[in-house]
């Protein structure tokens, strides 16, 4: 945490840039509360990294930082980038699923559409189970939990929305088709 040490690492990165040094500088800047500089170094680490799994790991860390700050749109974008380099990273889908679920009350226009967000959350959790067997149990139970919070068949019938498309205008920017009875 010594400022002189940080300057030395910055100079080393400027003279001989590599993924490890850039990533380490990202961590140091993050600890110092300099989020934009940290993001810049993390992005540099991704560019310099040659191993796809390591790239995925860095992108996942960036995404998690955004998620922890409540910047879900940015977080999803980085989770999806992470998945491009490691398509079997189920925990990225689970994180997106959790963000959808947490946003349910903010992303609908009425009670039905707010609860409909849980269909999206369940779909992402199910995708996590399909791509990553090591978390399949957790992902499947999470998906089942979210489906339990989504509108029931009685709700669908009562609202008369079966087969209709519901679009979410918040950061989710996606839509879901209401199941048919």
C-alpha cells in the first residue's frame, strides 16, 4: 500500500506491460478507492492476457465489482464477456439470475409484470445448471425458488396474459413470454 511501491509497479507496467502486473495494479487501485483507474487496469489485463480462462476470471471480477455497487447493467455486460471466454462458467449465469430477482420490484409496471421478472431469473439459473455440473444442484433449486415467485397459473388466467410478451424497461431491457395454460 506504500505509494512508492505503487509508483514502481506502475512504471514496470508502463515499460513492460503484462496481464499480471496490470491486474495487480487494478487490485491496488481498487483498494485505494480509485474505481475508474482500477477498471482501466483490469481491462488492460484482459487485453494482455493470452489464456481464455484467466481472461474470464478477470472479467468475472470486474462484473462482480459492478454488481456489488448495484450497477447491474454494467455487471451483466461483463458477466456475458466472461462467458465468451469460459462458456461453462455457471456462476456468471447465477449472478445474473440473482440480479434479475433482486430487481423484480423495480422493473415491472404492475404486480404481474414485477413477478414476471422471476421467469427470467429462473431461466438464467437453469442455464447455469446446464453449463456447469458442479453447481447444478444449487442452480436448479434457485431456479425452482424463482419459478415459485413468478405468477401462478391462476394469476396468468386471471390477468388473461397467457402467451403475451412482457418487456422490462429497466436495466434488464429484455422480455419474457407468459407461459400458456
